[in-house]
C-alpha cells in the first residue's frame, strides 16, 4: 500500500507549518523524518497518518485496486505514537489490549497477541501492574507495544525514544527493526537523533522551514546529500 502526499500545505492561526510538501512512501520501508525544531515534521506526520486534514493538497493511500477510502477500515490499519504519555490509568495488559478489543478480536487471541508483544518488549512480568508504577522507559515501551500489537500496515512515530536511556532506546529500536524487516511493516518516524536515523532508516526525509528539502536513500543522504542545507545540518553547521 502506497502513501502519496501531493502539494500538501497546513497553517495554524495564519502561521505556515508546512508548505507544498510532496512525497511517496513505499510499502515495507523504514522512513526517518529529520530536521531542526519548527520544521513541520510533526504536522507532516499527523497529516500523513490521517489525524489531521491539510488546508491544501492531497493525501492518498492506494493499492493494486486503486485509491482506498479514508474510512474506519483504513484507519484501523494505521497506528500512531505521538509525543507524550498517552496511556490509560489501567494495567499494562489492558492498555496494550485496547486496540485489539475495539477491533473485535476474541479473548484468547487478544491474550496471545498481548503476551507475545510484551515478551518482545521485556515487559511480561509487568502485565498486571498499573502503568503509573512503571519507569519512563517502561511506559514508553508499553506505548509502542500498544501500537504494534494491532499489526498495522503503517506505523507513525513522533520521537518514540526521546529522553530515554540507551537500554530502553535499544529495546524499542530492536523491536521496530524486527517488525520492519520481518513483517514488511511500513514505518515513518520523526527523530532528532541522526545516529538513530542512520541505524534504522532506509530513507531520509529532511525538512526545513515547512518544506521537504531532500528525500533520499539513507546511505546516500548521509554520505553525499545534494542540498547545502542538508550538508550543513548533518555537519552541525546550520544556523537556525
């Protein structure tokens, strides 16, 4: 399933967040959106994941049958992890099971899927604990597990490991890499960590002042970016 954005623009209160953004995300790829603060990365991600509508431009999902309707069946194949703690005041198990329950899965299937994903995130012994008792890193693992357990076609993440220690960062990266490589899940992730983008992404989308400046294969982007702004960003030489 392809995701295409064509000439997408969005403003808030008269301030332009993104302008004339065009890109195509191919299925089964790991895409990193990078750029300085205020570049429009989060706005682009929210519009791509159908959480918001653009002011102008088109966002389409399509497969071999053509353009897909933006209905509940499509939206249930998309998962989003936004910045901040979005967990319910409930157990780890119930938080992770929520998406499966609203999709109508049977109880034994929910149990199997939840225990499987908790095992991958090394959270099996936390299943019956309230999320308020967890560390920051454990809670963030639950957030990502809740998104992954529904096995979405597209997973969007807004800095999923920001402020986490190396152990939790490595755990989350390892599971994301597994789902991307093993299951062919399409992942679009915002990150300020260029080392992380290099480790994980097939493709880099570099944004600056609301525009997509460069969209390139990861290895080429980090070795020979075409745009001067991208070169300066990578070298840490950019003046905001």
